[in-house]
């Protein structure tokens, strides 16, 4: 979406910062942020970006030759899982799965902990272990047979992402243009 926006508005300069934690965009001086729906503060204005997001747990075929694929999330204890640490809080993300009709969190173990989910795909591709990521990010590698998906029947789907921003009377022109662009693309 950003590439299309920049083609339509070549004069606008965007700066994108990634932080897997929960950043106060007002305190940090950002014009807007992107979060999943359930984590957007009520005092923010939110514009939907796309549809619901499904999780995928993936590993390289080489890793799965060494360690048999888990058939249930309870079997993750026998696996090297690439973990995610939220930079802002220092907390390790607990992997979430749909088990018996409810969302269950699993505290996974592994010898690699990252602060950016994109690097977890790289780790999985290199055979480090299982990675918990978004299906959309993993699909090209799954289709190319560089990654295999496991625990698909337990993978949850979460509400969509939102572009969110504080309700201000004097919004920057570039933010107004970005909001308008995203609104046109997701409705």
C-alpha cells in the first residue's frame, strides 16, 4: 500500500519505524501508527487496513527432517521456537492457538529471540526452528516449498490491522492524504 501511495504522492516523504511493542505515538511524535484492532486505544481514530489476519507456524523442510512436525501445540515443548521479545516492555510473546474452540497461549522455548517478526522468517528459512508469523508473509516461501506450514488447524485469525492517529483539528496534509488513500483502498 505504501508503494502505491508514494507513486500517487511523489512529493510526500514518509518515515516508517517498526516496533513490535506498544508505542505511544503522541508521546513519540509520530503522526500515525499501525496496530491490530483490539490494541488500538479508544481515544484514537482508526482506519481499517485489509481484512482479518491469519497466523502461520512455519519451518524449513531441513528442520522438519531433524525434528518431526508438531501435530498439536502441546508438542511445541520438543521444538526450537523462534521467540519474539517486545522491545518496549521486554516481554516475550506467547504464541496463541485456537484449541477446542478457545484461544490458548503457549510459552515457547528456543535459542533465538528477536524483536522483529520479519527476522523470524529468515531464521525459519535457515533451519533454526519454528517461526510464528503472519500467513501473508509466509505464503511466498510456502508456495516455493522453502517453508512448510505446521499446526494449520490450530492457527488463529485475528482482527484486521488499522492505521490509527489522534483526532486533531490540524492534521498534517500528508497524513490526510495517507488516510484518504488507505480509506479508498480498503472499502
